[in-house]
């Protein structure tokens, strides 16, 4: 069976109106059950601040006393995010303990370089985008503590490390697919929420992050999470952490930063022998569409 990349279909930010390959190292173990939200509290909600609330939101990972990692496409907030200039500073919204949106000034510390877009994207081009959709940002007024910093899965810091296909991954974030249908409908309708829905939206954010769970697999040599092709795109999970469970350390550990869903096509050769005769043996190629969630691996991040 061969798997081919069709293209980056959707970046998962939610607007209101991210030499020879070494053999993969086997994870020590996997959690038998889904993680609790407490295990991934290093992934937090993050919005673009505007008076009285926010304009567009995604997710971010706490990686330092004052630092967050999120997607470059979230920070730029533009469709042509690969070409758009990188802002040196931005005012972002964080969710306070009282359910209020707190404005915080952030400055850019480092960013991935996705290169210039090309009319003919190759697998190497996709790999570069996959590894570079991130920014490291810093604020002088964090609302988190050092206890919230994401623990790293140390083997994943090795260049070319990959989670073993089939091992379980967890992506944390604030996708609208987890919202009640009525709230999601209002959110997508015109970018504005009626006052009676505001409290419901805040409660949704306060109850996060939300977890997507699935097996690791390889697509065109890149590590991804398998995802059902008919599942809704997890808008709002953009910038959320990708975790594995390490039972030896009894904790969820960061292995990457989620940024987008992709569609893939798998080709399978099927041999048939009409009437059981080898002389009539024929081979047919069957194609099927699949999907995957892509993330920047830990060795590509400034950690």
C-alpha cells in the first residue's frame, strides 16, 4: 500500500466572521485510556484581542515562564501567511479565571521559515511547511505558572524521530467541533454572538482543552495522526500540543505542535485469479481517500 499527499486542505485556526532517516524509537508505553484535560493543561486558549473580546482564536502551548508556542499562520492572521510579513508584536487575548478576556502584549522571539509558495508543491515543500508553521512568542504578564509548562518527550527531540505507526497520539485544543450544535451554528453564522450565547461560549472555553485521539502513521515520510476523512475539520485546534503518554513518568509529554488537516490518497494493488487460473491472473489498482492531522515535530521547534 502506498500513501500520497494530496495537499494542505485546511489550516486549523478558527476565524470569527499552524541524510538517511534514523529508525523510529519505540515509545515506552501508551495510555490504555484517553487522557484527562488536566494532563494537557499546557495547551491553552488564545485569541486575537479586540475591544470587549476577541477576533479569531486558536490554541497555544505553554513552553516557558513567559513563552508560548503557536502557529505562524495564527500569529500572521492572513490567508497568505507564508508570504505575509511577521508582526514583531501583537495584542492577544487570554482567558482569565473569571471568564473574562485579558489583553496581553506579546513580542515575537523566533519563527519557522516555510519558504516561498510554489505553483508545484513537492513532498519536500510540504515537509518544510509542516516543520515551520510555528512562532515562539513572549509576554511580560503571563497568567500561567511554571507548573503549567509542557513536559517534553525527550526521545522526540532527536532529529528525524517519529512516533511508531499505530501508537496513540493526543491533540489538545479548542475546536468548534466540540461545541454544542446551537453554539457552533451561531459562531459560524456571522462572526458575532448574541449576548445570551456569550456565557455559553465562555463556558466552552473554560471547559477545555478538548482532545482528539488517534494512531500515528506516516504520510510521504512525515509523521501524522490518522483522521477519518469524513470528520469535521478541527478548526480552533491550530497551535495545540500533540502528546504521547509516558507511563514511566506517568504523564503526557509533548512531541509536536498541530497545524492542519491534509487529505491523502492510498493506492492498493489487488490481484485476482478468475476461475482460480494463474494464467488469467490480473492486477488492479484501487484508490481510497484518507485524511490526517499534521504537526510540526519537536525537533523542529525551538525547545
